[in-house]
């Protein structure tokens, strides 16, 4: 009897020992490989691009997204050029109807009627209609802060009391706000001091704020955005383009620490590559620290095309190249600056920035 008991005890202990071993050390090599994705895993991993502008009824882009295992957010915004926002929204609704599993969309509101005394009520009614049609988020654009003026000719900034009313409404509805507020810091610098934007601003002096000191400064834009977040601590917010703090991971970290519901999209790829080139460890630490707050996106504008093959190839190559930067440590070249190595973020961080954070912000599920 006693012998049998000891025998069983030995069996259990051995079993326990092996089970424990399996938890601690599932063969070090296997574990190591599993912690990181490879370039070839690109197609297998479920991904989300949080910053897409579809300006067409054509579906080539969406077909490529399906092929590359990408879901996406189509963003409607109030731009003074290109396709008007009503038309952008028509396309968004059309695609949502045909590809409801692949996408969500963000609506916006006009400010051309800002002077009307019931602007707030009209705006909320307008947004309510868009939510009823399936909008998942709201976008505000840089025209607030850089273009819109009040009845006295003063610039309307994003922390304006009338905007507050709309944001209180969004907070109550639980709808996230996406903000493109201000511009990259380059916009306020002379051409020779810019990091990446010389080409664009030399061709568009009208948007080059260094030449327009009567407009709000870069600091004015960032301060107004920060004030807005300060006033709406329960609003889910995603700052487009690294929250217009693309030039400094330290400045961006300060905001992410101060505003717990702030996220940013990663659509300033050259800046992220430059941070990595200068200090890879610091950049990697930034991604590890804020892994729940960073959301992958490309800011791709999808226009009608006569060459769908070229469009699909271009999108695929961009997605694959950026996957290489985040998931592997392959050598990459940043034009005009030099060589760097990819960040090779752990699998669980990749899963967050490439899918889970967007899914959580937008309440998006794939149905799997
Ligand atoms: Zn955009």
C-alpha cells in the first residue's frame, strides 16, 4: 500500500516536473523563433491600416487589402481641394455596404456654416445621421486652426467652446475623435532647416507657415490640441501623423503620459526611420513603452486609376516595406540620411500596433 503510494507520488512529481519545465522552457530555440515575426509572416498576420482615404468607387485597393490580410479605416475629411467631403462619404458608404467585414469609416462635419448660431445643433444632428449610417469615428482636420476664422477675423482653434460642445457629445456617445491638428514642425521652419518637407513647401508657399507669421504658430497648434485633451479626459482620441509631434519622441511621450486616452497613428514613416537611424534603442524603447497607444497607418490616398495593377503593387510594396521596418531587423535605407536596421518588435507588440489597438479604439471585430 505504502509502496504504491510512493510510486504514484513519484509519477505525479515527475509529471509536475515536466509540466513545469514546459512552462519555463519550451526548448529555447522554438521560443525564440516564436517571439518575433518574419518577413514571410506578412500575409499570415491580421493587420489594420488606420489611415486611408478612398476617393473612388473602384475596389482595387480593397481587393489588395483582402489579399494582404489588411483591414482598414477609410477617413472622410473636410479638405478644400480634391473630392468634396459629401462625395468622400458616399464612397465610404458604398464600400462599407459591399465590404462590411473589411473596413470601417470615419465621418466629419463641415465648418463652412460656422457663423450660423445653431452650428452646434446642426453639427450634432449631421453626425447623428452619419452614425446611423455606420460611421465609427469622427475626423477633425487642420482647417480648424489654420483656415477657419470667427466673425472678428480671429483664427478658430481646436479648443474653441463650440468645438467643446461637439466633443462632449462624442464622449457621451463613446465615439472616438481623430485629429489632424496643425502640421509637421517643418511647416514653420525655413526651407533649409526642414527635415523632410522641402519639396512640398517650396511648391506650396501658401501653406508654408514660416512665410506667414500672422498665422497661429506651431506652438499655438500644439497648445490648442493639448487644451482640448485636457478639457475632455474621457474622449478617445487618436492624433494623426504622430500627433504632429513627429520630430521628437520625447515631446510625444510627454503627451502620451499626460493624456491616457490619446493614441497616435504612425503615418510619419520617414521621421520614425530617422529616429531609428539616430538612436535605434531609444526608438525601440518608445515602441515598447507605448505599445498600447500606437496604431499602424499609411495615409494612402486611393484615386481612380487606369492601371489597377500598378496601384495594387504600390500599396502591397509599401505595406511590405513597412512590415520589414517594424517586424524584422533587415537593413533599410532612408533616402538622403543613410542605412538603418528595422526595429524587430516582439510579436505581441506587432499584434497590438498592427491590429489590436485599432480594433479596440474603433470597436472593430473581424468576426473570426
Ligand atoms: Zn490623411
